[in-house]
C-alpha cells in the first residue's frame, strides 16, 4: 500500500462511495463498487460495477482492487477479516468491530478515559428493569447494533414505560444509556494514515430533527481552542488504540460539564460533507489519501463559516439553489422517498449573519419547527 495504490474497491455503492470517487478522481484513483444494483448512487462512477447478485461479484472486486474500503459500519466483520488475508482493508477489523456495537464503543471510551453517558447492556425485560435502577431516568434505550437516523431507540421517561419499550425494540441485545442534557450536538472528524500522521477538522455543530441530521454548521459557533483540543485529544486516543487508517468520526454532546462522547463511525460522515466546499481538503479526499498511503491534506476551513443542509425526502426547488452565490448543490441521484437523504447543499460565508441570510432563503429545505 503506497501512493502507487491506484485501484480502490468499495463495499457499498451509496452516496458516500459516490463522493469518495468524485474526490479521488483528481488523484488518479480508479474506483469500483460492490453493490446491489447499478442504479445506486455510486455505480456510474466506478468501473466495472460488481453486483452482489452475481456469485463472483465479491471475488471480482477483490481481484480488481489494490485496497478495499467500505461505506457502512454494518459491514460484516468476518468478511473484512477474510478479504484482509489477500488485500489490505481500511479501516481495519478492529475499528469496524468496535464501531458497529454500541456496547463495545462505550467500553473503549471508558478504557481511554473519554467521558460518555452511564450505560448498561440489557438482554431481557428483567435486566432492563435492573438497568433502569442503575442508570436512572430519563434514559435512552437503543439497539446495540444497526441503529441509524435515530431508528431502534426509545426514550424512557418513566418506569411505567419499561414494558412498552421492551416490546417495541427488545427481544435482542440493547443498551440503556443515561439521557444527556446537552446544550448542543457536535462532531469531529479525524484522519490517520498508516504512517501515523493525524489531522483533525474543526468541531462542527449538528442539528437533528426526528432523529435525522438536518444541518451542520462548521466550525461550531463560539468554538474555543480548549474544546477543540479536548476533542482532538479524545480522537488521538481512539485513532492510536484502534490503529485506525482512514476517516474516523466522533459524535459528541456539548454539556455544561464538558464534552460527552455519543458514538463513533469508522468512515466519512454526513457531518463532514461541508468540507467539500468549505475546507482546504475534503473528508473524502483525505480518506482516499489515508487508505492509499499518501500524505494527508490540510483540514483548515477556507471560509470563516460554512454549513451543510441535508435534502430529505423530496429534492425540492434546486433551481433556486443553483442561482445563489457561495451555495453548492450535491445530489445523489436517488429516488424520492420520505426521510431519505437525497442530497445536500453546502454554503460558505464571511459572517454568521451572511450565513443565516442564506438559511432564510433556503427555508424550504429546513425543518419547519
Ligand atoms: N443518551 C442520550 N441523551 C440525549 N439524547 C440522545 C442520547 N442518545 C441519542 N440522543 C439523541 O438521538 C440522536 C440519535 O442518536 P444516535 O446518534 O445514538 O443514533 P443513530 O441512530 O446512530 O443516529 P445517526 O445515524 O443519526 O448518527 C442523537 O443525535 C441525539 O440527538
Ligand atoms: Mg448518531
């Protein structure tokens, strides 16, 4: 794995893969995707396309690739282990194994002295009752694996909801975590390559609605150097412990008592899409650089403030977006469907007022309340 690493195989063919290919092309990288259908967002940006419908699809992707990466933390760990016998896979097994299970993730946070909410793993109604005693209420009950966009979660406010919560999302392993009274939600994206070079993007502020990320402001407003350094210190511990190669994202709650870790993702992240138009090197290019043994790019924001607004469910009036200066449209070529991420809009501005003027003009893309 050197900078002569040219062919990148991606497990998955969604929008993250699509944007990896768009950012990797100027570095002369060639992409190929392993997905379900050649109608997926990344399929047309990689050649050849390998289908999971085809018995040899995966073997052909491995044959093609100098290095393999993946789009989702739900990728099968056993598969990664198998592929790694013949072809480098980044991020490697340890990062994937840890990040796909909320219990393992929190155990790692504890081990590395990264603050997180109190939690208990539960696997029965009785153990849930005990956990409620230990953790206290309110609390959030979550599936340990496969949650996304707030799915597989139940907010427990009172003890009389315990049975309902278990019947709605139980019957499988869950984690009960204390409800964090946060001021706001933040995330940080870091990148590490195999030469142990680390770079960090500025902390960003994320606003969710109905469990889905709606917009990101970058850098987070009123960001102090102390809080940025605190987040970077947590990331450095995670990167080093995992021997992580590629992008790693950490979601955090900003509270009156400091930062509390929520969860991490061993991949490029929705809260980093602003970097495509707002940072010297975007997160996708830096992931490509990291996994192909290249030096990492500058993560500095190139404007005082930037934002990303997700386009959810319906594409809407994108003509208006195209007419606005310093506003950039990114569409994923997906069919409209309720709650589906179809694209995003990046905005760069000189001032916070300037940014919020643009937000007013783009109100139709923002949540109503
Ligand atoms: N312990 C908690 N206390 C308070 N709010 C929480 C807690 N856990 C989760 N939330 C809220 O629910 C949202 C989704 O939770 P989380 O990030 O754990 O799940 P997810 O399904 O993996 O989400 P995503 O895919 O959007 O990252 C958080 O961004 C936060 O707004
Ligand atoms: Mg999350």
